[in-house]
C-alpha cells in the first residue's frame, strides 16, 4: 500500500527538468483537495491534474 500520492510532475530546474512526486496522502484528491504538492530543495511545487 502506498503512503503518498502517486502523482508525478516534471518541473524545471537550473540543471534541467526533474520529476517530483506528490507528498500528500494517497486519497487527498478524492477527499476534495485537488492540489498536489512536492518540494525541490526548499522550493514548493504545486499542481493539479489539469496542468
């Protein structure tokens, strides 16, 4: 069983695009929270499935 959401997004960095994975719980979208969230170092990365 997964402990975090499986959503992944490519995000740009100074050295090229890297994949980041959402750190929220697996059911956050079905619970009404459509915003995925991750971090690249200290920088937050947020997205929805529509992006």
